[in-house]
C-alpha cells in the first residue's frame, strides 16, 4: 500500500466516525474473544458496525462481534473496538492493525488491549487475569514492514516500554484490592489458528513466556509506533496443551471468558474511570 493511500484511508475512516459522533475519546480498548460483555459497563453514546466504516474489515470469528462503540466510563471518553481481525483469518498485517491506527488518529492517548490466552505457567488457573509486562513476537512478521509512514511514527520504534509500567501498577493495585486472581507476565504472540502442541508449549515457557495467544502483538507494535501508552490484559481461558488433560476448544475459551465477565468488567470500569 502506498504511503499516501494508507493515510488517505485513515482520514476517510476518521471523518466517517467524526460525522457519527462528536465525542473525542482519550482512551481506547480492544476486546478479545468472549470479552465483549465489557460494554455493559459503558455508557454507550454511538455504536458503529465495522461494516459501515470505510476501509474496515469485518470480523468473522465467533465470539468477536464487529462494532466500534463510543461512550463514557465514569467521566472518561472511551472508544471500544468490540472484536478484532486476526492474522490467521488471512488479513494482511496492515489490515490487522488498521482499527488500532484509526482509534489512534481519533486522538486516544492510552490503549488497553485485551485477549483470551493460553496459560503457559502451571501455577495459572483458567479464569485468572495476566497483566502483560512484555511480549515475544513469534508471528514471523511485523506490521511495520514496508515503507515507513513518517506522519505516523518512526522507522525504528523503541520497544523498551512496550507495556506501560505506570498503567500496570495502577491495574495491579485495583486487581489486588478486588482480590481478583492475577499475575504479571510475558505474552507470546503466535499466528494460530492451531493451538500449540505440547512441545511448542514447553518451548514457549522455556524462552520466557507466561501466556500464548493469536493477537495483541501486532496491535501493540502499531500503537507504540504511533506513541500510545499501552496496557495489555490477558484472560487465561485455558491451560496450554500438555498442562492439562483436556483438549482446547474455542468454546472453552469463550466459556471461561464469560465466567470472568463480571470481575473483568468491574476491574476495567474502575481502571478506565481513573484514567
Ligand atoms: N493458545 C493460543 N491462543 C489461545 C489459547 C491457547 O491456548 N487460548 C486462547 N487463545
């Protein structure tokens, strides 16, 4: 995609959204598999189906409705991406991160990326939350490959603070006070769509991973490229292959997410109200 045309597309998407809503969100949140119930905690102002937004790819995965929602949590103006597109669906990386780029252009300063992930640490239990301290990109590609668009960010972005320390501290304080079982750890981003083999799970744990999933890493990279502060939250929906006797299904992933919905929503409402 030529430099000008991606910028032109972003402008068109942003213009469409601004025509639908005058709200100027300060915070963005992307909701992962089965986690879209969080919108019950939002004072919704406008719902825009992805299919109506110019240049958006509709999300096709079960458990991922495709809507952009503008609203408030407490006093904080917020934009929600209810559902995401994944690399394994066959979209290019540029398309995978396109919604993240659009909400950055809407003016958000902070982005919360949520996902369902497999736990690599035998001490984890399905339903635990993990605050992402860092990631390992194992997708074999990077959304910034190609000509750099200097209007969006640097050619070689620094990833020292890929996940914002202060946001992790604030989130951890809330989770502790609410007695919600959580840890802080490293997220391994893989392409999927297969779940991992037992040997892959041993490898991921050995190289320093605590959770594994098929999203979040590209969006984090695009967000850092554009200078956003990012918080990542994984809902540990299952123990990764080899760590439990059950085989993994997408239904299990969604069921666990549904079970933690209330804690997850209450935590995020408190967090976002204070941002
Ligand atoms: N592996 C990869 N992605 C996932 C998993 C998993 O075990 N659970 C939810 N998303």
